[in-house]
C-alpha cells in the first residue's frame, strides 16, 4: 500500500532510539523526509548515521534538543522549518512510590512529556493550516487511561497528552489537518530492554527469561508478549498519511489488548 508520504517532512521528538526511532524509520521507508531528535548530540548523530545506512535513499537529518529546557526547545523551534507531520513522542518513564515523587519530579515529567507536545504543536499547526494539510500524532499510553499505582506521575502526563490532543483536534474543523493520539501498551523499547537486562543480571537469569516473566505478570494483556516498537510505528505511519483523512480527534489503541473495556 502506498501511504502517499513522498515530499512530506516529518519531525519526531525523542527519536534517537526506541519507539521514536521505529516511527522515523517507518516514515522514511514510505518516502517522507525525516528529522530525528534527541538530547544527546553524539547519540543523535549515531542514530542519523544508522538510519541513513539502513535507508540510503531517504532524506534524514537531526536536531538536538533537551525538552526539559524551555530555552533549548525554543532554539529547536526556530530552526525547525516547515513540518507536515509532527509526532510528539519524547517522554520520561519510571516506576516510583507516590510518596517519594517530589514536586520537582512532577514538574520535570510534565515539562518533558506534556509541554514538549504543547510547544511543538503550537509552533507547527499554523503552517499546516496555511499549507492546507498536516498531521499531529501524540504518543500516549494505556497508562493514561488506567493509571498504575506505581507510576501516578507518569500516568498523569499521558492522560494530559490525551486531553491536549483532543482539544487541538477541535481547532482543525473543516481543514485537512488532523490530530490523533496513540495509546501504546507494554513495548520492548531500548530503555525497557536495558532495564530488563539489568534486572536479569542482578538475579542471574537470562534476559529472555526475565522478559517473559515480567510480561507474564500482566494479566490483562491479550497479546501475552511485549509489543515491538515497529508495531507502534505501523499505526503512527498510517495516521501520518493522507489515507487517514477520516480519523481525527481519536485515541487509538496499540496496546496489545491491555485495555479490555469496549470503549
């Protein structure tokens, strides 16, 4: 299927690895020009080189920015240029007892996970309206709907992303711009893989055995395995395409069936 993404330019926040990188790779494979992003310049350059080697015909570039720093984000926005597709993916993730999460932690999670999308969307939506086409996709989580007790601070930000995406979609009435949100489930990203490997090493277990043991504890997943980043990317790539023109203001699940309610 041709997703008609040639000549489209996409920016994906937090895309030097994991889900963001998988999204960038999928968009590039469909012919879009892709701008990768990460806070570490060296890691970002390595990601750009990797994607260029995987897809030598693709137009790949990178812009470094730390989304916990508003001034850094302002600098990025000034140099971003026209964007047809914005994927708000960057985010902090971590388990923590509610009583141990400080005010500073709450503010940092909100700054990175929510305000990144607010600032980027504010920067690019006007141009999308002027050019008559655009796509904004927020990468949220099933944790924004069913907030875990050990990640209240994280779940709050993912719920806020849903709210921002829903509100922004209402601004697109009568246009060819859409705003949608993807609810991801337990995904075996680079960060998760590193955490699993560390726990496995501490318990003298093979990483694959630890991976299986962790997902087995999730009694609501219908998939009964971790989701691969490419599986999230497939849905995002469709939503970023002209073929998704009738999908707007939606929260779409790629959660492996973790959210089992009908609505």
